[in-house]
């Protein structure tokens, strides 16, 4: 389905605001110039099936997710988007009846191999959920928590917390009240706090399951801007029901349809402007789903 080797598949995204070259300080990873090099695949699923008991939720999913881009997962309710997202960092392990078959590679290593520690994996592949879920702790402690648990709360804890809040575009709004409860923030602020919490421990990949669907339009557009920003440093995989959002913020789009099939995967522009399958066209133009 995907042309091998990345090849012509990776159209550089138009830069929005901060071009990476102007923002060297924001990352300590080597920068890649997407205008000349195709992005590397960081996650790859091969013939991935997921079952809940006897019911099959995903069927033979093959997908290559490029590094430091936004990949959107779209499709009607129940088609398996959340299931696929959870299979990337083995969150499906936490569901008793779930069973995964096939392969899911992260940097070429199958995450379902016996020697992979799912907790360590989830440190590299963080997650943000639909409903903002800050801990009932202070704003500061929400972000510091993961660093403390991971033994990364050394002398510069405060700096790390500030950096994460800044990257999540919420520092200005909370700087003066870091000791207030995270639960006192607005929904949109809570979601950005959760994003700060997810990035504080420096993951490589951020999985987002409809992170803006519970938010008002202003908060939604802040999250969208943030997702685009984050993709300069992180690989982002985002589930959304909002077609405009997928078209606006993603580089790649995966269209799942009922039955847990991945019907089309490719450059977002192609999928939205010239989809290969009629069923995809019907879905994205709102004829069903
Ligand atoms: N914990 C679970 N136990 C049993 N079946 C489940 C579980 N979670 C999901 N499923 C089933 O797996 C299928 C895919 O569900 P999933 O939540 O992945 O869909 P989705 O595309 O994320 O839908 P939505 O857009 O509504 O969030 C559905 O048929 C659903 O009923
Ligand atoms: Mg879902």
C-alpha cells in the first residue's frame, strides 16, 4: 500500500511560524531538513490484528509513521482508531480481553517482543486522552510527577517543569499560580497541562486520542497550533473526528473504515484532494460516518 522507502511520499509541510532552523534551542536532537530528506519511519505496523475476545477490531493493518510529522487517524466511530493508537504503546495490554497479533515496530524493534518492558516503552511513547485528566495535584506537581517517578527530578526540576509548560504553550497562563490545583484550570488549559505532563519526560512520540473534541473552538485552535509546533520535535499521531482539523494539521492521514480496515494511508493533501477509494471520498465529504 505504501510506496517503499518513503520515496516521493513525503511532501514537506508548509512551515507555520517557527521554522525549525530558527529554533535550534528548542531541541537537543539533530535537526533534519525535510525539504531534502524524506522523514524516517519511526513506527511501523505489519499485518496488525487486534481482537477483543472473539471480535476482531483491526484487520491486517500496515502503516509506516514518519518521524517528526503529524499523522492523523480518521474514520467513523468504532472503526478501531483508538485501538490502533493504543496498540502503539501497548496500552491494549491493560484491557484483559484484548489480544494483538502481527507486528508493531518502534525504531525497528517489535514492541510485542518478550523482552520489551511496556512501562519503559510508554516513557518513549506518551499519550494524551480525549478528556483532560490532570492529577488532583498542583500545576507544578502534575508536570513534575513523571520526572520524579523516573528519577529525573534532579537539581533543575523547576527548569524542566517550566520548559515543558512553555513547550505546551501554557506557561504564560499559569506561571504565577503553579501551586494551584490543575483541576482549577479551564478545559483547554487542562489539556495543555496534560500535554506538558506528557512531554516533560521527553518522549519521542505523542499519541493523542481526540485531544480537542471536548474543547471550545478557541481552545481547539490552540491545541491545533500546539500539535503543529510539537511536530517539529516529536512524532505526533492524532485521532480526530474533525476532517478540517486532520486536513489542516496533519502530514499523513490514515483512513480506517468500519470493520477495522485501513482503507487508505498517504499524504494528507492526496487523501483529501484525490483519494483513491470511493469509500474514502464518501467518508471525507460527509456522505456517511
Ligand atoms: N475495551 C474494549 N472491550 C471490548 N471491545 C472494545 C473495547 N474497546 C473497543 N472495543 C471495540 O473495538 C472496536 C473499535 O473500537 P475503538 O474504540 O478502537 O473505535 P474508534 O474508532 O476509536 O471509535 P470512536 O471514534 O467512537 O472513538 C469497536 O467495535 C469497539 O466496540
Ligand atoms: Mg476512539
